[in-house]
């Protein structure tokens, strides 16, 4: 039986996401995102499930840094989960003086806490489930958790469906060592990290390679390269699959300009959008490629 290491402990949103990928696989909780990635790199698990971005708080930097460093891992699937929190307390707690959770979770319920628990001190925990464990053990009074934690820990529900932004969502990746990729579906996402030169126009040049091929950029994040102040890596998500000719051509063009690490091509969790597929752009690219080949063969001019 193959194994999925996920950012735990049990009762996190990452576990909920991992369940969507399980298909009979064993789920293994680990304490941190780097530990989940390391489990795959060391062969302790075949796959890792980790968060990569949140619609309110943005990128999960531990995941981005972990994908850019050490041996390569690629995304083979993704899950998109709505994020509504449950606030848990011990059954014997009458007054809530401290509330613990992961920083991203606390940021997403800041307004709710100010309105409902204005005098409570917020405390950072390594994960939402770790906060629940700390409440269970008497360290804090309340925890902002994933709904699954209410099924896992012997705590009382103080509030449910808590979220400052009702439609907040988090995207999770299923990661594996490099190998055969999922087949293209027509509604795919490709991800890379590029270390562009520190000079005028370097990022614009990278983006131009996508625009020239009618490839839609869906996410762009920058992270500093450790030990090189002022030098950044750029994380890019864009529509399409590396198996498609224009996407492959764009990757080759980017690789000619700078150091690029491929982070995967896989179906998007949100599926195709209405009238999304630009078949005219595909045909223009394919027609141009056929013309170049005909020129090389001496069949056209």
C-alpha cells in the first residue's frame, strides 16, 4: 500500500485534502510541511499532501521554499477546499482567555475574534490541529481548527463555520518524485520556479514568453533566495500542460533565459471554465510550427 505524508497532526485541513487523494492509500501525519516533503524524498512515503496557497492569506511560503530547494518534487494533482473554521474548547472552560491556531488560521478569523472574544490573547501554534492538542492538554483555552478536529479530539464546539471571508479557499498539492505525468485534460495547470537574473526587464522577458504563446498566467509569487539578499525566485502557475506544444515551447524558451525547475502539470481542481479553451490559439501555434517545418524541408517559403 502506498503512503501519503500530510501536514498534521490528525484533524487538519491538510488531512481533509489528503483524504480526497487517498484511494486506499495510507495517510501518515507529520509535524511540518518540510517534514512531509522530506518523507517523500527519503522514500518514507510515496506522496505528500501540503497547502500551497490560500485565497485570503496568499502563498504558503514553507511549501514554495521546500519545492525550490533540495531534490525535485512535482505536483500530480490538486485539491481546492473551502475554509471555514471551528472553535473548540475544553468542556470545563468557562472563560476563554487564550486562543491558539496556525498563523494563517488566526489571520482568517481576526475580525470574528475581535467581535466575539475581544479580550482573548491569540497564540501561534504549528498547525490548527496542534492548537487543538494544546487545548486538550490544558495549555490554552480555545483553538481555531479545521472542522475535522471536532471529530478527532475530546473538545467541545464553541463556534462553527467561522470565517471573515465566507468564500475563502485553500489549494493543496499532491506531490511525488519526478515520473510519468497525468495526461492532459484540457483544463490543466503547469507550475515552475524560475531564478531570473537581477537586471532590468528580466521578469518581463519571462512573462513575455508566455504571452507570445497565448498562455494565461494564473499566479506569480516571489521568494528571496537564501543568502542572496535582493535576489528572488519567481513561482509561476499558468494554464496548460507540458504535453501541449505551445506550453512545451514556452518552457524551452524560459529555460534558455534562466534556471528553471519544473513543478508539475496536472488537472486543475476547479475544472474547465466556460469557453475557456482557446482552440484558435492552439491552431495558430500548430500552424506556425507546421510552416517552419515545411520551410526546413524546402517545401515552403
